[in-house]
């Protein structure tokens, strides 16, 4: 099972300088693994279009939903956008909105998660999070 590899990574990082798992969407299949990732406050960088192109999982968007609902810090990135058309961050967010039924507020949460798990200085993170909040509030 693919989630066994993710489990080994999640067990060995967190508090050791490692604080993020790239890809790893299959973790959503294992509730104990999801709980471990949340407990260790690990971020997960995911690229929806990459999974659409290479994944045969029928519950693909359900996996994204499972992780978000469990309050895992999932973030949305892009895999080689210059090489794969339609793979920019905005395209990936729109895919989640259209195919995964993510709300605008949930998309804002994903972007705040990205700020939270990035390696910027805390003051920079605070300014970025405030900017995301201002952007979100401008639509209310």
C-alpha cells in the first residue's frame, strides 16, 4: 500500500526539521496516518492536476476533502507548470473548486496553509496571511 511509505516518512519527521510531505495524497486512505500527520502538524503539498493525469483513484477529490476536513495542512502547488499546460496554481485551485466542490473559503484556507508551512520568517508569514484575509474579505 502506498500509504505505508507515507507513514514511514510521517513517523520519522516532525520535530526533526522536516515539516512537510510533498504529494502523499494516498495518506487519506488511512485514518490513523491522517491523524498522525495532523498530530505532527505536518504540511502536505499537493497538485490536483498531477493526480488527475496520473491517478486512477475513483475517489480522487474525496481524498482532498478527507484531508481538508481532518484539518491537515494541505497546500496546493503545481508540478512543472511550464511543462504541463493547465498546471499553474490557479488552475489547480479551480480544479478543486469545479470538480471537488471546494468553496471559496476552503480555497482561502488552502492558501493560508501554504503560508503557514512555508519557510519564510514569521513576520513575513503574518503579512501574507493578513493579505489573504483582506483578499477574502473583499468578496464578502
